[in-house]
C-alpha cells in the first residue's frame, strides 16, 4: 500500500513538472506588455533627467549619456562577467570540497546463499555520507588559464573605456549639430524677414508699374523658398535632438533645450606627436596588446597538455550499514594523468596555437597601420576644415558688404530687383556655408581627439 502511494506521488510530480515545461509561450502578450512598460518607464526616466536642468550644456549631455547609454551599460556588464570569470579561473588553485549523501533502500534485505542457509550482507536501508577533499598540486595549465582571464578582464575594462569615448564623440557631434541647426534656424528666420520686406517693396513697385510681373513673382518665389527651407530646418532640428537624446539614453520624443557651448580646442602638436599619442593612448591598440598576450598564454596551455597532472585527494566516509566493521573511515591518495597518445590532437593544437599567435601579431600591426592612416586623414581633414572655415568667413564678410552696397543702390533705384534678390541669395548662401564649415571644424577636432584616445569622459578613472 505504501509502495503504491509512493508510485502515485512520483507520477503526479513528474506530470506537474512536464506540464510546467510545456506551458505555452504567449509572445504577442509579452510583446505588448513590454512595449507599454518600456514606453512608460522611458518617458518617466526622460522627464526626470530633463527636469533637473532648464538647459543642457555639452558636459551635461556627456555626463547623462555616460550614465544612461545602453551600450555603456552592456559593456559594464561584460566587464563584470570578465571579472567573475577571472575569479572562477583562480578557483583552480584552491582545494575543492564535496559532500555526497546517498540513501539506499531494498524491497527485501540483501542476502547470499551459504552451504546450508542464507546470510544477510547489508541492512535493508543504508545511509551514506561522504566528504571529498581534492586539490591539484601540479597542473601548469591552470596558471596560464588564470593569466588569460586576467588579460580578458583588462580587455573588458578597455572595451568599456573605448565605448565611453565613442559615446562621448557621438554626443559631441550630435550636440554641435543641434547648435548649428539652431543657428541656421535663426539665420533663416532673419533671411525670411528680410525677403518678406523686400517682397513688399517690390510689390509696391509692381503696383506702380516700375517692375515687371516676373520680377515680382521672383520675389514671391524667394520668400516661399525661404519658408520651405525654414520648415525643413525645423524638422531637421527635431531629428537632431532625437539623435542627441538617444545618445544620452533618453526618449527621442522629448524636447531638450541646449546652452551655447564654446568651440572645442584643437590640438596644436605636430602630426608626428599626434600619431605617437594615438599609438600610446588609443584603446583599440591597448586591446590588441592584450589579445596578443592571450594568444601567447594559449600556446603555453597547449604546451602544458604534454605534461602530467597530479592531484591529491582525501575522502571521509560514514555509513549506517551495521554489517560494516568500520562505519567511519578515511581514504587518501594521489592521482596522476598524462596523455600518451590522442591521435596527435595535442601536437596539432600546439601548432594551431602558434599560428593563432602569429595571426594576432599581424592583426595588431594591421590595426596600428590603420590607426596611423586614420590619424593622418583626420589631421588633414582638420587642416582642410580650418581653411574652409577661414574661406567661409571671408566669403560671408564680402557678401555682407556687397549686400550693404547693393541695398544702398536699391534704395536709390540704381539696381533692378532681380540683382537685389541675387545679392541677397548670395549673402544667405555664404552665411549657411559659414555655419556648416564651423560645424565640420568641430567634428574634425572631436574625431582627431577620439582617435588619439584623449576624448574627455567625465568620471573616467585615469
């Protein structure tokens, strides 16, 4: 009866376990819940961050991004995982202790036949408890594996640093893009006002028959073009603000106010010094150094496979079996293992590890050469951006003076409306080119600093 009850209980537990594992996955419900929860939480977090300041400067945006950016969060998690893996590898140097418990029950007491009768050999139920102690005393691969994980932890730290710098660069570019578009919007509004006033003046002249209809229509077209361009800039500002907010880990649907920031300071060092700083400070090359070190440790691990492994152990056992003479006992021993032949797998693994080490050297050299080229290009782009900014400033100054002179002649009736509109458009284009050149200059400076690994990231440990 008791045995039947046990069997029924076992079947019920097995059924419940299988039922729980076969529970259907309601993907649509989960997706809808996640969408609602995510939107609500993101909006709340965005409102909380943006409500702390009336307007954000560049450092505020960078600090917020470093705290909320999802890529940085993910890199920090990977850094923590690498730290735990290093601790796991260190555990190989420590002894291991296991506790085993075994309960054995026979439906009938075990017995053996003798010449005239039978004799019991064990109790019907037995409880056994065993403590197992084990420690490796010679296994060189554990040292090399631990060194690999230490380098892996360093790589994870450098990846986090690199991610912070890339996020900072992204925020800088988005920030100055927003400021540039805001300046363009203000300029476009002024241009629209000036074009509107000019259109009214030409309209009055058209009524008096002093200009032709096509000249008046030309003024109307320019005013409409300015309105259309102003609307486009307003859409672009919303998109740029969305990019900046996403870089900061916030909702792109929110509104953010920005303070005008001073331009970035450009490096004043010669090209050779910039390249040297990049080779020393750039996190990508520091990561490549660790990858080479990891491959060197892998070669040592492969070589250690040819050596024996020695382990000592001690076991403490306790049994409830009354037929045993000693119910408590110790066992001690030494085990050794050495690969004699495994189909040349160790030899081929050692050869493969050496080839991977060579490949890591080549990859580091390729990354070094690529970085030198990128710094060289970034330096040339910066020089070109400075020249373009200087040219744009002079072009804008000349166009402004040309417009002032033409405007005086227009008031005196010495130029036609079409010429006046062309000069106004020339000055507007020069102003747009000046703003774009200043933005490109900031981008070039930020890119060069990022390549050298000198991008300032608030809160980073030096």
